């Protein structure tokens, strides 16, 4: 019985989740029988699957000096008045302009929340 390619990769490559496998397929990093794989491909006995996992890029919060209204701050807690639509934690597609990076510049204390 043929298995979905993303499921096959996730089950046979210890370092990959199913979503990470799907991202590799989408990014053109997976070949099935010598051709670029598609998300809809299935793997059957005898098929050859080749893939490359790119080096991970560690996420780093970079401090930004954009204005935030600090409502309260002590050694354990920071409360800010966050503008609507501001990303709190940076994602791959939204790294700049996240609250986490601004907090690094704004806070007097260095304890992580």
C-alpha cells in the first residue's frame, strides 16, 4: 500500500515532523524517483526517496527601538500596551517587528518571561 510522502518522511527520518517534511517537499528539497516531489505524491515499495534537510537557523530576538507603552514592570513581570496586530513571538515569516524583540530593548530587567 502506498503512503503519503510527508508521512513516509516523518516516519522514516527521525529528525522530521510531518509538517517539516511537508515544508521540505514544498521547498523542492525532496525527490521521488529522480524527479521533484509533489505534496500529492505517494511512496510505494521500490520507490527511491531523496531529500536534504537544510541547516537549522537559530532564532534570535533582535532589539528594536520602536515605542511601546510600559504599563508595569518589576523583577518578574512586564506589562505593555501592545498595539493591535503586533506579533508577539517572531515566526519564520514575521521575524522583524515582534514584541519579543522590542521587549529586549525596553526592559530594565534581563529575566526571560
